[in-house]
C-alpha cells in the first residue's frame, strides 16, 4: 500500500505534526508499505529528513494559500503514484474546513 502524509513545519509552526508523521511512516515502512511525506517547498537545512521520501507539494515560487486549495494540490500530487496499490492519504492540520 501507499501511504501519503501531508504536513507542514517551520520555525513558527513547530515540529509536532511532522514528528507524529515520521513515527507513523517508520511504523508503516516496517510493515513493508511505501510512505511519502508531502510538505511545502523543502529547504535543504532539514537534514533529519534525509532518510525519508519527502516531496515538496509546491514549486519554488508558489506557496500555501489556504487549506481547501492545499488539499486539492495534495490530492493531485498523489494521484499517479503506483495505481495498482491502494492509497491512503493523511492530512495533518490544526484547522477544520
């Protein structure tokens, strides 16, 4: 199965959601599943992510606008991953929409 995680992190937001996602990813990978972490534009300074499959959801000059559009971007980004495998998408956010 494919597991897709969407979360964001930085100096202002913090790392709580990210570390919860990373724990889930480690667990699912031990169960032989494919896991991907989708973030905003990825900066090179986050060296602790080097062992994970991290995919930036936005291009360099485009950034998060609102959650509704972000969910649409996330769904599009995960649409073509190995269509023969079942997909599970996780969207971590503090806001409801």
